[in-house]
């Protein structure tokens, strides 16, 4: 497990949730970070103990939100 400490005005604290869905032990959330003007899809899979984040381009954001595992390998390669 990794723990990060962030200041009160960090971009993470400014995240705005745009969409969230949950089912079968998987939570997927789409955020917008207004300070950075970036989108972020966060996936937490309790079945496999996995957590990952993807920063999609605007034109792919909803597709990544609905199909994050299709983009998970790309996300790990970029990290």
C-alpha cells in the first residue's frame, strides 16, 4: 500500500466527481481536476486487490470510464 500526503490545496483535493459506478466489487470513478484541467478515471477492484488510475484524453474519457480494463495495460506502460 502506498500513502501520499497532500497539501490542502493540492490538485487531488480539488477533484470533482463527474460519475461513479459500482458493482461486483469494482468501483469506477471519473474525476475532473479543474486546476490542471485533466480527467482521471480511478478503479478499485476489491476482488483482486487492485487499484489503478488512468488519465484519458478528453475524447476517450467516457470510453475509459465504461471500459477501464481495456485501457489498463496502456496505463501501466505509461507509468
